């Protein structure tokens, strides 16, 4: 067969195109240069565990594929994976971290190069990355085993109850759940916008979490108490339901009561505030009263002697007069004293008390020796003098013939109700008080 010159030229062109196409296919699809190591360099990664990595798995850098795993083989103590990387893509070796990750749940693993900087030095052919810089994914098998164990530990009837209650709670709540999801999405967006404050918050949570660790025993005790409370509520389920049923009516009645007390209750509480302040001031005295009141009541029972037929009281009376003499210093003078038969209530000064020195024998339990509640160790006849830095100043000593200043500001002379000394045949002072005078 004789080929014409035109046919020979056409066959030559077709042959050249076929060679070019096969070469392009070998380079692009068969990756012949890659298999021959042209434009590539090898790096070995030592892994603590294979982590599901396999031969021909991809190697990525910043999300772009830059190579493949050429082989995965066992070595003493580690698993060595040989990576074939493109020479055109320099990978920084400073602070480099290598992570084995999964593309999907079926186990398509790949190697991700994660340098901490974009500057050199860079990986070169023959470099070895140690296992300290490598992280592998958590094995799904133990996770599934633990999940299965957790589900197996849940009683089936309780689980069905939870599912039934969940269905009853969320059934027909599609719109509410949609709004909840929308709100959650908005919340996540806000958190994404506030990444820095959120990160700071998480970093500062460590002291709080440490306190939870320290108080772990108390938290467990609290949880146990809550469990006991829940058990008691379960036992008293009927009573709790009764409270829940009658609670609204009780709340309504209580509201009506408070509405009725609204005009006067604030005034009453304000008055209680004043009373509480006084009680707080005299707290020590009130405590003393509460201490001595029980034995005082017991003593009264002894005096009354319950059970006697005649109902008599076991008491002794002792008449004492002018021992010591009556105190008139600080009171109205003798010419202003009223007759005992008068029963009206006249206006008198507010500070009528025995104004003698505090160590005087006259009226030792008088107003001048009242303990100051706000100033421990001080005694005075009035709160004003208690609060004053000045000490109590007496008006006199109650001596016969002594001048003293009365409540009205006028000086008066002290006079005895009966003479301190008796003359011959006059009897004792108390007898003279009971003997009419001949005037």
C-alpha cells in the first residue's frame, strides 16, 4: 500500500498529538513526576499512634493540598509516616504542629500542617517531626463503647418516661423551637463578634473552677441533700399537689389582706423600725432580763407556795425609814410639795431625780446610776449625758442645810424630813415621823 505524501503528513501529526496527549495524561492524571519524586521532598512524621492514617492520604497546608502520605510503617515506640510534599510550597518548621484529622465520619484521614509562623526556617528533604508536635484524633471506638455503656446504665422504663415526657413537652411546639433556634443562632453570632471578651472570660474562669474543686465535698453533700429533698417530695406528692391546688386561692386571699393593710402597714413597719433601733441599743439589758426572768418566776412560785389550802404567801416585811435619809437634792423644794390627798397630775420638770454623786448612799438605784447602753462602763441619768463626753455632774450631796440648784434653776436649801440625831425622850427618827407635832 502506497501512502501518499498527504497521508504520511497526517499520520505524523496524529502521532505527535497522541504523544503530547499521553504525556499530558501521564503528567496530569497519572502524576508520573510525583511518582518519580520530581519537584518533591520527603518529610517523616513520628506519630504516637497511627490514628487511622493510611497510604495516599492527603497532606494539607492552610487548607490547600500540598502532598500525600507515601507510606505508614511501624517503628519501635512510634508510627513513622513518610510524607511527600511539593517543593514549590515551603512549610515553616518553627513551631510546626502536625494534626491527623478526619474528612468525614467514615474515617477519611488527612495530615494538616499547622505552623505558628509564616517565616523560616522551612522544612527540607529528610526532616523528621517528633511525636511531641503531633496530635491524633480521638478513637471513635472507645467513645461508642462509653456511649453504649451510658445508655445501658439508664433504666429502660425511665428512658421511655423521659422520651414520653419530652414528646409531651415539645409536641406541637415547632414555632417555639424555631424561635429558640433563631435566638440561639443570634446568641452565637453575638458571641462570635465578642470573641476577645469571651476568651478573657474563659481564661479567668480558672479561679472559679478551682473553688468548685476545693468545695467538691460540700457540693456532693448539697447534691445528696437535694436528692433527699426530692425523695421527701415524692413521698409527700399528695400534699404537694394539694398545696399547688390551693396555693392560687391562698395567694389571692393574701393579696387582698395586704391590700387592706396597705394604708397602715407602712406606718406600722416604720414604727417597728424605731422599736427595733431601741431594742438594738438595749440589747444587753434585754438579754439580762431574759436571763433573770426564769429564776424570778421560779422564786415567785416559792413565795406563793401553790397548793396550800389557805393560799397564803411566804413573805417577810421590814419597815425602814431614814436609813439612809430620803434624798431631796434635785427635786422640788419643800414649799412646793403637795398634800398627799391631792390626786391631780400637775406639770412637773422632766429631770426630777436624786442629783447626788454616783457613789452616794442616797438612792443608789436611782436614775443617776442607770448604765449607758451605748457607752459600756458609763452610768448617767439620761441618754444625752451618756452620749456626751462630759461626765455626770451632781447638784449636791443631800447634806442638811446644803444649797442645791432645783429643776427650775433656783438655789434651794436642803432640809431634813426628820432630825438625824434624837434628843432625850424624843425616840428614834422614824418614831418622830409617826408622832404628831404640837403646833
